[in-house]
C-alpha cells in the first residue's frame, strides 16, 4: 500500500485558481478597441431617442436604453475598466482611426498589388453593403482606380454609401446586382471589369455554381476575381451563433448540407 502527500489550499480560492493568467497584448488591445467602438455607438444611441418618445418604445428597447444610460454613467465616473472616461469625447474620426488598425487585410493588399501593375482599373464589388471591404479597398487603390462599382441586391444600401463616399463620387457607380441572376439582364455588360471583389458574400448563394458563373462573366479576359471567404467548415462558433437563421442553410439542398461556408476543394 502506497500513499503520498499533496499540499493544497484549505479553503477554495478563485483568485488562486485563476492565478496570473494574462492575455497576449494584441488580444488585450483588440478587446479594448472593440469596447471603445461599441461605447461610441452606444453613447450616440442613448441621446438619439427624444425624451418624449422613450415611453413608446417596446419593453426590450426600454430595457436596452436604460442599460445604455447606465453604461454612459459608469464610463463618465471612470467605473468601467475597459473604457476610459475620455471616450465621451470620441468623434467618428476617432472611431475610424481605431478601425483602421484592423484594415490591413490580405485581400485588400492583393487588390493594391493588382492596381500597381495594372493602373486604370475598373472594379466591381459584389455585396458591398457593409462597406467593410470598400473603405480599405478604395484607400489602397487610390488614383489607380478608374471606376468602382458598388453593388448590392437592394438599393436600400446606397443612400448611406453615397454619403460616405462623397469624395469618390466621380469614380463611384452604385448598381443593384443579384449574383444568382444573369448579369446582362440586370444592365451589366459582359467582360467590363478588370477586378471583381467578392468578400464574405458567395456563401450566401443558394446555387453557388450559377453565382460563380455569373460573377465570372463580369470579368474581362485575364481579369482577377478576389474572393474572401471562411473556409474552415467545422468552426463551432459560426454554427452556434447563426445556425438558427434560415439563411445559414440556403445551400443545404445544393451540396452544402452542414454549413454554407466554402471549401478550397
């Protein structure tokens, strides 16, 4: 019979259990930036609802607005550890400067490489509604872009985009485009673009093969299709967060039974 001694705490202590676990500096900075940007939107929302309209809000919106007020109060009194009180003076320019830190993306850098070799590009972006790719792409393209066609399935995205890209109005074109339908029947001319950008949009197609064919018809011979998609189809957090939405299963009957994400094969 054998035995051994093992020392431990007499009373469970969570602080001792956690110890000195620290996140890497880049991760910590990312979390702080996300919180600060979120606070900017939250603070603006809290003052956007007129006082005489607040009682008409649905219950969950009233709760949300109350939470916004509480967060603003905590930040103002320096009681929110991740968001400094000076954030109350942040402007849109401050927020844009934070977001710019995370815009050095491989897809956008590749567009810049193409533009350097082939200036005077005619570019079309599929599903540009969020503008998450448009903003850094236009910055990288600069004067090398002869025209930039901003497309979405609905024209409802265009009003905000036209205001945002007012300085680029001379080269910007706004057109509706459904990639699952023939481009020429939507007012496009076949083979008109040297570059077509499609970032996080192809996976929403019910018929991927048809959509890719339609997008390809927009390119000139020798043109570049710049695609950005998540390709790891076993990612748990994606399915857990959006798997309850009907659009997640749009390709279930067309060869993508588990996720709409694309594979490299």
